[in-house]
C-alpha cells in the first residue's frame, strides 16, 4: 500500500511541476473565483492557508483576495517542541518570515500571533492527490492529519478544505482504515464534496 501511495505521490508531484507559469497563473486566478463564491468562505473570518511550494497551486492571489475582503489569515508553522504538529500564526503583509526545515516560508514564531486551531473557521489543506470522494493523499509527514484529527473525530471546529490543481485529481486514492475524507476540495474548475 505505502509503495503505491509513494509512486502516486511522485507521479502527481511531477505532473504538477510540469505546469507552465502561465498555467499556474491562470489556475491561481481561477481558484480565487471558485473560493470567493463559496458560502463557507464568505461566512468565515479566520482562515488558515499555506504558502505554496513544489508546484502547488499558488495561494498568494487567494490570500490577497481574502485580505481585501477583510478576512484574517493565518499560516502554519512547524511546532518547535511538539514534533509533527503545526501551530497557526496570524499573517499580515509585514509579518516577519523565516524558512522552516523543509525550506518553506513561515512566520517567525511569535506567541502573541498564535491562534488555537479550534478558533479557526477554515483550514485550507495542501495535498498531493485526491479523488472524487475527497480522499486526500498528503506529502506523507502527517502534519495535517495530526492537526485535523480532532475535527475528523468530532466534526467540530475549523473545517478543513483541500486546495489542488485539477491535474491532481485521480480515479482513486489507496486508503488505509484510518483515512478520513475532507469535506470539500476546491480546484480552479470545481468544488468536490465528500459523498
């Protein structure tokens, strides 16, 4: 099972990286349109999102649109003491940034900027591949799985929403017994919802 998941990760990451800059720009623009017309985005005030890396859908235009709509944005930060967990910090244009151990930009740790995940409305979740039932294949580190575990058990608190390129859609994700689908995944062209 894990071999199949790893092969799928490599295939889809390569597919994503082969998108041209023009395709990336158009996808990011279309994602903004898709997200901003969703009632759950319109009704949410505290939204966690991630900065793109490795060919992921560029989230900066969405962040800018959400800022312009008066929303508060939070970015994930690798937890300094609880390995494998994330913190979420309030993010503004002037927030000091640093690179984490994966080379991903994140806000410099400042306890005054931390928001408990339970107080977020939406946690936009990165993924490598997904299927029509909203099963998600992540990078394999389990950061978001651990962060979202309370929601998966209770369906209370911040709602996880996957963001992905259309080319990351596959027929079926090989799942384990503990895998729980996301309630929704948004691509530049459509909204997928868990059955």
